[in-house]
């Protein structure tokens, strides 16, 4: 109530030291958006999409995926396939013009409601 949540068109920056859980928190926040039907786009410049997806699967299932049967894991992945979740294929330093064109396209094409760019420092490291 105090912060009024996240509003369309606003920029929110999460900061903290390495290893403090920023990506994990943003992953969980994204799942909350997705479960409310809000299309969400991830640009993960530090963590590969496969690792991020694995984290999200674990969070979504609320179980240790290492202890799940293959069938249970398959069911969770299929269920998550219905969520409006999109990943950009960039990693590390990324040309900003290319990034902005990709964001414009995704917002227009998929009606993206939230964009997560993780980690800005890695994104611009080579520029």
C-alpha cells in the first residue's frame, strides 16, 4: 500500500552486493507477475537463461527439483509453458541499440507488462 506496487512505465532498480539474492528475488517476483497473467520479459546478462529457467522451475514448483521424479518435473515445465514468460537471448555486453529494438519489438508483439534486465553492469561492460 505504501509503495503502490509496480506501475507500467516506471523504472525500478534493485541493487545489492554480489551473491545477495537479487536475481533470485527478481525471479520470484517475475513468477508472481506471471501467475497474475502479466507478460514478463527477461534479459539476463549475467546468468544464462538455462540456469535462470532452472531457478524459476524450482521456485514455481516450491519443491527441490533434484528430488522430483522426471514425470513430476515434466508436468511442472508443461504447466509453466502456459505462463507468458519470454527470454531475450543476450548474454554479457550487449549493444544498446539492438537491446532497445528488441525491447520495442517484444513490448509491441507480446504486450509485455514487465521487463527485467539483470545485470546492468554486465550488460554494458564492454561499452
